[in-house]
C-alpha cells in the first residue's frame, strides 16, 4: 500500500467513525472505498468489519466514560441480534464478489429512503412504547441478520427501533454501539475463518474509526445528524452507482 492509500483509509475511517457513532450507515462509504482501492467485494466487507468492531468498542467505552452506558439496556436484545448476525454473516460471505457488490449497492440505494425522507429517529415527547417480547425478538433478529450481512445502515435501523421503543436519541446511540459491538464480534470470526480480511487496510481503517468514534461521542447528535444525512446520501449515490457499474 502507498502512503496516500493509508492516509485515505485513515481519513475515510475518521469520517465514517463519526457518522457511525452519531447515526449509522457509514459502511456505505468505507466498503466502496476499500473496493476502489482494489480490495474485492467480500474481502472489503470482512475488512470493514474489523474496523467497525474496533470503532464500536472505542465508542462504547467513550459513552461509558461520559456516564451514558448502554450496556444494561442492550442486554435484552443482544441474543436475537447476535443470532441474526451469525446467520447474515454466513449467508453473505458465501456470495461471489460481483454478486455481493451489486447486492450491496441495491441495499444502499434503498437506504436512501429514510435518509432523504428525514424520518424521525427520536421519540415523540412524553411517549414510551414497550415491545412485546416476541415482537422484540423478531425485530432485533432481523436487524441482526441485516447487520451480519451488510453492516451499513444497521446503526440507523437500531436507532429507529430503539427510538420507537421510547429511548431518547443519546441513550439509543449508546445502546446501539454496544449492540453493534456484539454484531461485529459475531461476524468478524466468520470472515476471518473464510480468509476474507485484508489486515493491513483493516489496521489503517481502524485507526480512523477510533478517531471518528472519539469525535462522534463528543458532538451534538441533533446538529450532527442534519449534516450527516446529505453527506451519506451523496456518498451512497456516488459509490453505489460505481458498484452497480453505471460509470
């Protein structure tokens, strides 16, 4: 790897780590970035998971240090999300590189709907909803399966589900990073066992992810999201088009 490729991975990881900590969906930037640097699709997916795991551990520790630990509230949903993540990671790691890249691009375009639509990701004032246990298991199992397969956008889905259940935005984000830590911890060994991790790019990407998660925890989430939406939307359109072979 050249010095500028290493710098690009650190810079991209920093941007992605900030976005992931505040909202989610930044693997829509880092996975295509790895592909553009010559890492095949499934290897890019697995390599990105290493950086996401490091970022989520760092973010969880930062939230805990700030007195907003999400560990206790995450416990009831760790089992269904972890089971779903295992299934999703095994399924997607069996796809051919070209198939993965096109499927990933389609998923990214679909994620533009909530991103551009400005969907509310915080609870309405004074409202609190309790999910029935079976519904909670099914919802978070499906989110886990999506996260195990694609990673990108799972943070947004978690925030939507947690906010619908009545958590405020800061608490939802702290729970999200704990759950994402579990999802990545389940998925990474699958990709490692299948030889689908490029360790040198993963190292430099992880450096950026840690810097981004540190910055993200300290940013004002509400103001940050207004900036994040158009950035994600633009990156998704640009890079999904490339992965679909449109240019």
